[in-house]
C-alpha cells in the first residue's frame, strides 16, 4: 500500500504543470553563430544573418532581393508568398540604421544542407497571472537556393479579430 501511494504521489507531481521558469536569453556574441567552416553552410548562415539584421531588425526591405528569391515560399499564414508578398507584409515598418552589433537576441543558429534555423527568445504577458511574464522561444527556418532564402517557416498563427476594431474585419 505504501509503495502504491508513493507511486501515485510521484505520478501526480510528475504530471502537475510547473510554472517556475528561467528566462530564455540570447548569447553574448550572436554574430559568431552565423559562421561555419563549411563554405556552403557559411554562405547560408551569412544570408540568414542579413535577413535577421538588414531585413527583420533594420527594415531595409529595399534590399530584399539580395537575400530572398523572387519566389520566396512563405509558410507564415500572415504573409503572402513571393518576395513582393513578404515586403508588403513588413512595408509599414520604417528603416533604421544598421547597428555596429546585432540587437536581436539569438539563442542558436543551426545549419544543415540547404536549411538554416535561427532561434530567438520571446517573452509575453502571462495570461494566467496579470503583471507577470513568461518566456519561450521563436524560430525562423529558411531553405536556401544559391545563397538566397527560397522558403521560410516559423510558428506564427493567425490572430483572432480584434473585437474593439470598429468597422474593420
């Protein structure tokens, strides 16, 4: 009986949700993660670096043709495929000067074959506890063709319509 209670207790605690969490943080030198001794992987990692810095961080979408193919297959449900589609998605953002050092926090950069995945930290308001924050990760993954991103994936979802937006659907 004692063993059965111990196993039951262990099972309950093992299955209970744990809310204590350490923040997800980026590395001190993210630029170093965008290099490889392999020439092909290095070229693809460098293209991913410029997508992250030039396009996503600094909004230099007028230079997107350097890093994205014209076809650019988009698997984010909020942006259309094609280089023009992703440029339209980000077009409201104003360009900023390129910094001396990347400001985007990077956790990891993984490259294999034609694919590069960049992992970044994210934090959000905790819906369970007002005033608290929870931490998670985001990823962007690209498939490269001749040094340019031709396909993209991320975990984006479609947001529910804003019930307070009058006359907008």
